[in-house]
């Protein structure tokens, strides 16, 4: 994982720390999530995600029989 260093004005740092605290996240995690959201990195499918479809090797799945609904008294 890469590590980035950058400079921001003191006022911006204060606002970032406040936002991270409101999100209940450490400052570095808050900034990482912000960068991911802004770059669209979180909107990508994980590698191999679509290979999972139709990959079941076991016995065919069957739906259990439905149980009868109970009758309840009205109000």
C-alpha cells in the first residue's frame, strides 16, 4: 500500500480532523476513504468477482417446501 504526504493550510487540517472525528474514523482512514470516493476506486468490482457466478460444484440447490401460514386473530 502506498503512503502519500501532502500539505494543506492549517484551517483545512482542522476541518479534516473534525470530519474524521464525526465519522468516527482515524484521520488516515478518513482521508483514504475520501480519496477512494473521489477517484471512483471504490466503484470497481473486485478481481475475479464475476467468475463466482455458476461456479457452484455441489449438488443442485432446492427450495424447501413452504410452511402453512398461521391464522391470527384480528384487532
